[in-house]
C-alpha cells in the first residue's frame, strides 16, 4: 500500500515519529507521500524524508489555509525549492473556504501559479478542496487538456462532482478514513468510480478511520481504508492494494 497523503512530520508525532513509520511498514505500507503546508512545515518534512529516504517522499506547495498577506513570499520560496531539487509533486494546493474566505482571490492566484509550476516541472498536483468545489473547478478550467495530472485529496464530493473531475481528465481521487464513517455517504459514491481512479491516503494526523475515530491518525491505518474499499468494491484487500499501489506509482512516478 502507498499512503499518498500524510503529515506525520507534524508536531503530533514528535514523541514517536520513528515508531509511527515502523508501524506503517509493519502494516504493509511501501511508501508515504508528505504534502507540504508552508515555510514553517518545510524543515520538519525534509528532515523526515532524509531520515527515511525511498520511503517518505516530500511534495512542495502552499496550502490554501496558509495563504495570507505574505503569500507572495511563500510562493517565492516554493519556486526556489522547485529549482534546486526533484519533488514528488506540487502540493498541497487548492482552495479552502471552510476556515476563512477573506483571502479567496489570493488563494486562487496562488493555486494557479502553483499549477503553472507543476506543468513547468512536469509534476502532478495534490489538490485540497473544502467548501470550494465550484471555485476549484472554475480555477482549473483553463488547464483542461494541458496535460495536468494529480489527485483530489480527501475526496468527499457527490457522484456528479466525481464525474466532472473525471471529465476534466488526469485526476485521481484520494480516499481516506472518511469512507469508513457511517454517515458520510462516501462509500456509495466511491462504488460508482472505477478503481483505476482511486488512491489510498490517511491525511494523518486527521480523519482517523473507524474504529479509531477521535484518536490521532497515522499511516498504518491506511490498511483500514483498504479494507473498507474491499467491501465497497466487493473484492479482496489484495486487489485494492495492487490497483491503488499501481495507480499511485503511475501518478507520482515512484
């Protein structure tokens, strides 16, 4: 399995980060992709990647909730980082209107700038969408048929929204612990999406799957997402593991 979205570099894991990685390996995780948030999270993320090379893979991006007055300085740092090394992806980027709508215009400017860089450096994007599906798709519209690829991280949309993403082309759906929540309705939507478009993720330390909901999430729990998807698709966990791993390796070039 590949956990395609995990923030185990965060302070939530300061006391047992190495053990967390070991538990992930024991659960069958082969790779963990680490999306960045901003300049504050970058050092911790790079430290973790250097500690576990070929297992942890860092992405570079400015998270929409980190888009504030200084966003141009943050973007300049991202551009400089893209110039000096190879990254797994550009992310986590996107539009978030759940926490704060004050910087919507700046979020869209930052989103599009980072998409431009993803195309320039031939990298996939990791897209964050929260209460912003329409704004996100409108921002993406000019990039249809551009060759842009990526993942809609933590997908929780409706089936019509899934079809709109599929029609755009080039994108996969990141499925995490939300699919195990009884009242989420996500399982019914995912059942109508071909498995070739699905990626496993945790979004650790957030969105912990049942039966650990309410506790800290970690990459080992991606196995619980895999098990739930086996129920959804009425197949074995081995099939889910094989297909989603192939999907992730194809998208991220692992």
